[in-house]
C-alpha cells in the first residue's frame, strides 16, 4: 500500500515538473539544437582539415562560426519572447 502511494506521488511530481519544464524545452527548439550540434561538428572537421585551400577553408570556418552565433542568438531570443 505504501508502494502504491509512493508511485502516485512520483507520478504527480513528474506531471508538475513536465508542466513547468515544457516552456524551456520548447524555447530551446530541438531542431535548432540539432542544427547547432551539426555546425559544431562541421567546425571541428574544418579546423582539422588541411590548411592549403586557397583561403576557402578559413572562409568556411568563419561562416560556420557566424551560423553558430546566429543560432545561439535565435535560441536566446526565443527564450525571452
């Protein structure tokens, strides 16, 4: 009987936590987080690529860094609006 009461209490806590945490999860936008992870992985690959690319590797790295910054700004914006 105590076990059942304990399970019900845990379920109630989980339900409340879900309600309060849902806005944060939505604000972070899973697709934006996925894109951020992909760009961060691309940045690592570009950083380890051969350097002799006529400046194109460096430019690609700059653009990836800019895209990462834009995604982070978009996520911050979404959290506050």
